[in-house]
C-alpha cells in the first residue's frame, strides 16, 4: 500500500496505466463472492445433524449478529459526529446519478425471497442468495440420506471455491499496489492526506468494535479473549490485508476447529452465515461515510 502511494506520487504518468490491473483484481474478488456465499452456507447447514440443532444455532447467531450490527452502526455514527472527518475536504459529487425510490418495510420483506435464484446470483443480491441457501440447506437436512450425493457435491464445490479464494489472495499485494498507485495518481496526494483523517476515524471505531467482541467472548462464551485473539492471528492478518471477511473463511474455519476447539458443524455453519450477513466493519464504514459526505 505504501509503495503504491509513493509510486502514484512520483510516477504519476505511469501509475495511471495500472488502473486496468486494479480493476481486474477487484473483479476477481467479486467473481468468487457469490459462489463462496452460496456453497459455504450450504456446506455449513448440511454439516448440522438435525433440524432442531439448525434452529438453535440459527436463532442464537441471528440475535448476536443483530446486536453487534446495531452496535457497529451506532459506533460509526458516533465517531463521525464527534471527530467530523469530512470538514475541510471538498469533493466534486455533481455527476448525475440515479436515485432509487425509498422502499417500504413490506417491500424489503417481500424482496428477501428471490423469485429467480439464478437472477439473484447474477445480480449479486447477497440477502436473497443467503435465503435461498438456507432454504435449500434446510430441505437437504429434512430429506436425510436421500440427499447424500448432493451434500457430497456441495462439499466438493466448497473446497473448490476456497481454493479459488486462496489463489486470489495471493494476488493481493499486487492488486493493492495497482489500486493505490492509480487512485493517488488520479486524485492527488492532497486528497489522500485529507482522507487520512477519515481513515483514522474508521480505525478508531473498528478498535472499539474489536473490544466489544472481546467483552462478548468473556461474558457470553466464558473465554479469555487474549488467548483467543492470539490463536486467530493468521485470520486477523488475512482480514486486514484483504479487507474481506469472506476471503478469510477457509483460514478462520480451520483455526477455530484446530486451535480453538470449535466443532466442525458449528464452525462450518456460523462463520459462513456471519461472513454473509454480519458485516460489522462494513456497517461502521457506511455509518461514517454517511456523515462524512454530509459534512
């Protein structure tokens, strides 16, 4: 990242030619997101032994995810209003954009169910993909041994997608270098310096959320957060490098099972679900962005 910024400053004419490489890297990440969400959730659900276990784990996970997401949004809005990262920065936002009409709660509820699952995947509608994966996985649990071949196929597809993620991750240093060089060359270092305040505010909010997770580990799971964090260092480093919880799924599941001692069924079910619907860092970021652009 630092090398990319320096190259964007001192090699501006050449750095702008790196834009296609940065866009290719981003497209590769987007390419594997939909199959990752679908097969990781399906694989997690099919690892659950019965419908009652599925309901128990799902209910607990849903309640915890609701709480942490609400807290994340609150933290983001609070930090943005206290530290005001958008003051003193002017960005041209006059380009015409299409504004979608506000949807009612009824419309949002109805649209959760995809009328065409294939179209939902093509459009990248994450919530609809999650609902379809849950419905399919629950049906597989109910049919038992009759769906053994389908379960084996899902397991193989999951391993395939995880390998694809690992291949994309190996390109991360080059992709980040290309993106940072192109952005700095295009917008100038002055904008990047102003955005430094925004970055610090986001990092501060993320740190508070990180502490919240430690408190939840201590209170709810009765686990000392320090040894837990130390056992999950590889996953955390990977998340920091890729800025994607989905990209860390294979490593996170492996570390939880082998280092922390979480069962295969729980790890394979809870983690893919959380990566798809419980994006606390994104909630913090979007909350700060909303106030940032308003300022």
